[in-house]
C-alpha cells in the first residue's frame, strides 16, 4: 500500500528548529564581529562562525524533518547525513571568507551571498537524499529552483547589510535575513518533495533511525546553545575588560600626578609620559624595573612597607625619588589597589612636590623675615636673642641688644612717597649690615624700627658698633636723584647686666631708646636703672607674683557666653585677675607675660584649672566652663594628666570643660601639640581655637586637628560696622567653621550694631561687654539664676537673625555696662 505524505508537520518541532536557527545565526554574527576587531583575515573567528552557522542549518533541517509527518518513522543514511553537515560548514566558511576578504564590497556581497545560499541548499537536498524509502523521492524541479533563488535573495540582502555589526539592532536585522535564507530553502524545498514508501521495508545497515537522529540533532543543538552562551559570556568579559582598560587609560591621562602602576612584588608594569618626565627617562625604559631603584636609599624601608600594606593602609607618604640624572626630588606618594590585566596591582600616584616644597620654604622664610628688606623679623629676633643669652650664660660673656628707631623717616614718605621710603629702608638695612660681624643679627621689627643682637666681651665694642651705625646712617642717601638726610636713635641693653631673660632685655633697650628720643635723638644710650622706675617695679611685680597663689591674691572672674539661638547662658569663660594688695587689680596683659617668661605660669595655670572646675561643678545647671591655656603651659609635660586628675577631683564631666588655645601653641613642635590635643579630646574635653584669623596658618591647623569651636578674634568683631573687610572676614570664618562642623564664638561684642551683624551671619555664641562683663564668683549665682529664669516665650522661638536684630534695636543708645543681659530678653520686666 502506497501512502503519500505532503505538507504535514508537528508545529512544536518546527518552532524549536526556528529558535535554534536564530541562535546559530545571531551567535555567528557576534563571532564575525569579534573577528573584525583583529588585524588581517580572521581565519579562526570565521571558522568558528561557519561551524556554528552550519550546525544551526543542519539542526534546523533535521528537526524539521522529524516534524515532517510525525506519525511516520523514517530512517536516514549515515553518509549523506554527515556529508550534509560538512557541506553546510565548508560552504558557509567559503562564503564568509569571500565576503570578508574581497576588497570590492559589491563583489564580496554577490559571490559570498551566492556561495552561502548554495551551501544551505546543498545541505538541505543532501539531507533529504539521506532519507531511506522503498520507492524513492520525487522532486518538483520548479520549486527546487524557486527555493534556491529565494534563499540567494535573502543571503545577498544579509551580506549587503553586513556593515555596522557593532550595533545590536543591525545584528538583529541580519539575523532575520539569514533565518529567512535558511527557512526558505527548507520549507519551499520540502514543498517540492514527495516521499513514497511501502510498509514494511527491509533496510540495509548504515542508516540512522528516527531516535538516533533525534539524539544526534539534540547533541548538535546543545553544542550550538553552549557556543552561543560561551560567545555571550566572552563578549561580556571583553566588554568589561574594555571598560576597565578605558577607565584605566582615562585615569592615566586625566590625573595630573606622575603615575606608576606596579605589582606588589615591586615590578613596574606601566608608566605614563609624565612619570617618564619626572624620572628623566622614557616610560618604556622604566617598565620591568623595580620601584626601589627609583627611590632614595633613605626611603627604601618606607616604600617596601608601603608595598606590603593592605589597601586600607595605603596612606600618602612623603619621600624622595632619584631621577636619571642622579638628583633627588621630593614627592608625595599615594596609592590604591586595582585589577590590572586580571591580576592585582597597586596604582601609585607620585606628585612632584618641588614647587610646593619651595613655596613652603618661602612661607616659612616670610614668617620669620621682613618682606621688604629680607631681614629677620621680630619673631626670629627673639629666637636669636634667646639663643644668644643661653650661649652667653654658658660662656660667661655679654650679649647686647640695640634697638634702633629712624629719625625723620615720616617726612620722606610724605614728600617723596612710600616707594621712596621703601627704597630708603632697603639702603639703611644694607648700610647697617655692612657694619656687623657675621655672627651678629640685624632685624627689622617695625616700620622704622631695627634691632641688633651682638655678642661682645667689652662694653666698648658695643659702643663702637653703635657709633659706626650712627655715622653710616647720618651719611646722605640718594633716592632717584633726591638727597635725603636722616638720623637714628639707639637704645642698648646688656646681658647679664640689665636682665637675664629676653623680655627684660627688650624692655630695658626700649627704655633706653625712649630716653634718647626724649633727648632729641640721633644718639645712643645704654640702659641705666634710673632711666625707668617701671622696670624696677616690674621686677618687684615678678617677686610678688611668685607668692600671689599662696597669699590668695589671684581670683577668677567669669564672663558669660550666650547662645544666639536660645539667648540663654551656655557657659562662662574663666578670666584670671590679680588683686595686688598695694597696686589693686593688675591687668592680665601686665603680669601674664611675666609669668610665662619666669616659668610661674605652671603653678598659676594649674590653680586656674583647679579653681574653675571646682566652681563649675557647684553650678546647678550643666553649663560649660572655658579655660585659657598659655603656650608655655601647653608645652609642659603632663597637662593631659593634670586635667584628667582635676576633673576627677572636682567631679566635673569632661564635656563641660573647654580648653582654649591660640595657634601660637601649635607653631612649634606641632606633632607633640597635636598629640596632646588628641589626648585631651579623647577624655571628652572640648578644644577651642582662640583668636582665629590672626595667623597665616590657621587653615592648616584646622586640617591637622579636629577642633570643637572657633573664637573669632575680637579685632574683627570690633571692626564690624566700620570696615567691610572685617564683615567679609567674619562671614567667611563662620561659613568655614559651619562647613567643618564647628561652632563659632564671637568675642568682644561691645555695641548693638556688632551684635546685629554677628546674628545676621548665624554665629553660634557671643560674648562681650554688651552682654555681660566678667564678674567675681560671688555675683555669678544671681546672674545664672536670671539667665535660667528666662521664660519660654523669650526670643528663642525666633530666628537668630531676628533675635539679635531685635536685641540690637532695643539697646540703641544704651551703655552696655548698665545692662549685661537685658539685650537677650523681649521685655525689661522679664529680668528685673
């Protein structure tokens, strides 16, 4: 019985065949795209693409054959089946090779497309011929021809659109044309086929049954899926690698540092052009070398430890590197761990610090020298004088301090201008320097003031120098053709005759200078005891100060600090007063420098901290107490331990104590000072930077240490309303502090206008005579009770700006000393 089966399919298998064909076509295009990124003919990539595409075509054909007449069992000859897959792969490879290698695009598209369609058709009809039936297979030649023509058209269209494979949309489009090329051959071709079979039929050996063919096709399909997945993963990996490479290259080109990329073993992997310039060689010559060869011998240990550190420990380091010419260059080394070509490495950024080092040296020089004459300034003069005194004390010799004040300089500035005056000062410095020995120091300490420190065995040597200076200054000066005559007055003090410390000698020399100026100047005088009774009184004051603590003559006054937001007292600053039995109240500015110079500051400072903490511990409200610590006291060892013990004895919480320091504390031995500040802050004590804005390096201290509060120097506050620069400085300081998370105190508020401006810029706390004068401890309780009793309807509900502006308006024309706290209340009756 003859049965004819025409156009009957299992649609589920047909759908599977099409999906496998789509995967094969899309994967082939990704492999071709990867091959296009290589130089020359990408033989390997084309072979891989041809294999995937050929296997996909073969799988589609035989899965579709399994779907054809699913109710019938077919067998397939092994040899034609194998030949069909070879035709598909080899033909596709030839087509791709022609398409990719032919220089003329039109030729490549035509020949490549024809080869591709013929290979697909050859594979199809060879696969059909593998079907084993009793009476054979009949073909409709017209439909066979049509299937090849349609397939060729789609192949040509796919190759013509083959440029721009890097675009996903283009790859999807071409995948569609290729699928149509393959499916048109199969399904049109199957319409041209009629299979006749008798049942049963005895078949020879060497054939595949339907089950075996399904296993074979399934294996090939699985291989296509694996290759497709592998291609996708490879593409993703290469894309990530490209992104990492791009980022690395951008980092190399964008960073302004000189950069090295090294492994942890210390071998250089890559250097950019800037790094080559820094080391005076080419990057190619540096690659493969060791980092230690670039570093000065003294810094080898630092770099070795740096390379061994984990990523969390790669902190910036200052080292010196050796350039090819042999000279050493200061650099800053910073680094981070990266993944370089799949292996861990360290990215080292090396910043040339030559310019910065020169700038810092220049800043240090300017901090100690006069900008006009380049002579030592007052600060360096005192250092040199102190050193000379110590040396003279050991060698039992004399030190002379000569204070000079130029006469008639003001008329020169008025008549010839300040440029001429500056030129005159430079010539004066040159003339005086010519009279000195190399071991002497000449300093400019003021507009028309100079000073000389010299070591001498005899007083006559000092007198001889003073006479020579008078003579050389008396000679006419030539200022752009203008003949100018000036003179100078000189006051002289001697160590050990007139004092044993720097302050005493300076005071003595100034006293002698004042006497010369009283006598019409242009002369020199040595200090004599009868010149200044004040100096004798000063010495007596020093003697009395030694016993002031034991005799109970020192006492603390307390000045309140008000909150700008709540208008309540938040704390007090302890201010030292000396109630001398004969002289009455001695101002701190008169005895504190004396205490510093004589070393009495330790005992006095300890008493201040002890007394202030004990007083604060007795307050009912947990207000803070601020204590000033002098530079001399701060440099003494054991301050942190003293503070801790004092707090424990007083029973005062550490966060209620504020230690106020000025930046002069940090100018010497900065590292030690920062360690001490860290120890105090570690106890919970608050650290306040006083007189902020008066030093050139305040910002560097803010970067080095975390302060809790800044106090704006009163010189800026008192200039508010009269000086726009002062307003700008105050506003800038408050903004800077708030950006750093610090509180701000404005001290020295003495009038309502200053208070209003301070409030308008959102300062945190204020203090000054307008708000409350320093007061003794017996008046403190009543004051704090008043402040604590401010009603809730007070101005704390308003904005700080409105509060302080209101306060300022209420106190217009009012003397501040009469109303220490009324300015913070909405109604006078609230505090009376």
